[in-house]
C-alpha cells in the first residue's frame, strides 16, 4: 500500500484515546476476556462521554506460537440502543494504521441506525496507537525529513531520498523490536477472530473501509465459515501488486483532480498542467509560509493538494490554497499538508504513517529498485502529470531496506463457502479507485462478492449523502437483505 491509502486523512488528525481497564468483563466460551470500563482522556483529548466503554484484550504476539508472549489490543464499544440486538459490528476505518478507538465515537452519528441493533465496536490494530503503536522518529526528525525531495532529480537528491527511507526503517526496528515482524494484515485478521470470540458472537459482522476492505477480505479467506454480514466500502484492489497499487492511486487522484477542476469551470487537462507547473516551480524554489522557519516544498504542496480531494466538501478549500500559492503564499497548502501529516500547532506529529508503513511493508514482499522505478516513471507521469512522479518514486522509497521481509505479492481473499459480502465501489474515489470493487468481488468468489456501485465523489460511500447507498447497506446489515449484484446508486 502506498502512503495515500487511507479512509480519510481528516480522521488521522484526531488525538488518540487511551483505553480504560476497569470494570466487568465479557468472556467467551474459550475463556478470552475483555475487561470493559470507562474511557479515559488522553492528553488534550477528552473521553468520548457516556455510553462508551473501553477495554483491553490480550492476544498472542506471534500467532504461530500462541502460547508465547502476548500483546494488548485497545478496544472501544457503544452498546446497542434497541431491544432487538443482532450482536456486535466491528469497524476498521483504514490506513493501515488508523486508530479505531479514536475514530469510532466521531463515526457513531453516521452509524446511528446500525447502533439500534448492534453494539458498535472498534479497536486499535496491533502496532497502532494504544495497541503498542509503532513510532519510528521523533517530532524533530519528522520535520527535518520534510526537506527531503520525494521526486529526486539529481544523484545527490536520490542518495538523500534513499538514505532517509533506510533511516526510517532503522528507527522502526529500534522502536518496535520483535513486534515489527508481527503486525501484518494476516496477524490482525487473526486478532479479529479472537475479538469475535471475546464478544461472544458466533459469526463476525464487520464494516471495513479502505484498507479495512483488504483486512476484511483476508479475514473472509482465513475464516469463511465465520463470516456474518461483511461490508467492504472504498475497496482496495486485492489483485494489484506494489506497482499496480501505485498506478491505481495515480489514476484515482488524477480522476478526482479532473472532476474538481471541471466543477470549477476549468479545462481538466489545462488545469492539471498548471498545477504540475506550480509543483515544478516549488521543486526549484519553495514558497514562504506563515509557519515560522518552514517553507512549502514540492512534496508538502502535493500532500496539501491530496487532502481536500478526499471529498467534495474540501474542494473550495483547495481552490483557495492553490490561488494563494500562485500568488506566492504557501501557508494554506502547508496547513493542509500538516492536517494530513497529523502535525499540530505545537509541532507534534501523529504516528499513523509510522504504523501504516510498518504494516504495509510487512505485507508486501516486493522491493522495487531505483533503476526499475526510473524505467516506470514515464508511464506514471503519463497517467498523471501531478501525482505520477511522486507515487512512482514511492514504489521504491516506501519499503527501501526494510528491516523485515514482506509476506506476499498480493493478499489472498478467496472465500469459498462464505456468506455474501457487500462490496461498495465509488466511481469518483481518489484513493481506492472504483475498479477495485469488482476485482475484490471476483476474488472473493462466485456467490460471495456482491457489488454495489455509487456514482459519487470522495473516499467511501456509506454516510456520504446517498440515500440509496445508505438504505441498501442498512437493509443488508439489519435485515440480511443482499442486493442484486451490480446495483447502481446515482
């Protein structure tokens, strides 16, 4: 997975909540327990309030040695509000590396109808946030790395780019130790089944968004008979390898950018070329900003452009930021980049991207060389003059000299015999392009994957303004009504 594969970058800006560990426990027939108690505040972030419980579940560090050491998983829960309870509905909001403990309370309004019959549950996957979250650099090191050119043009810039990538991996190894080899999607899918048992559910009911769709597919492959009602929204293409994922995202963000430009009355091709020219100028000469001692570099500008493309609500903000940059002020694009990178006003950074990189580089065994990447750059730049070079170089830099080997070229998600899985694709999705939904359904297998298409914009369909999508998902999760494969919501 490349660095822009998240459900919503805005969610990454939320501070993390610590899990409470006092109270009565839920216990499954095998003896695994979650001790539920009140949710405590963390730093400047208040507890989520009444109706929420937090807890910790111990799971094996190494699933091949289940009697060895353990790791604690932080969970959060809101009980069902109605009397006709169906069980628990487990959420993963993407990343990889996103904190479910911090995200679920803000998502509860969107899922209020589902809460009538389900306990809403989420967790911080292993290596994320309160579940022994991985941190590979301190704040000063993260800010210093902003000066590294992510689209290197000279031998010196290439040396600096790959040296920075290798240094990041070393920091992860020093911080995480043995955990670094045990944060794969397969490990987390096995954790999910342990959570299911601890919650007392015979089958897993699950809502996965973005990377959470890959996680759901892997779970279905490992435990097809334990699949209950699974929704996969903003679907990762399980058939894509390292280069395929990067090309998919390049197409997706270019498509979203062109839709944005068209909405402003600009020619998409000309507008893209003008933005690419702005980025080229920033590569040579960064812009001043109102943030003391910081400039808007090409890489930060690109990140700032990415953030508002996650949803139409961000498009006016993007217009303002681009206009300011054209006039010589990089402050607005820098603020957007800081939002994506989880940097607060005091200069503290979050660690979502640290966990994201650790998980994705353990999953993916492909390691691209600089030479191979340079061969592919013309194709990336043909797909997108704005995003192509950045995401092309990312294929080589993201896991360069990673301290532990990866596990596979592509994830295995085939799930013969599983109950029907609802797979939702959004035609305007920038980070997980629409085509991945059909491929996920095909790989899940005949009679398992059922595709629902939304002709809309943004990353994720449920709760994004389509009554058709929401009612179809609600009918599936609440009543077990499986829509016809290929249903389209416009």
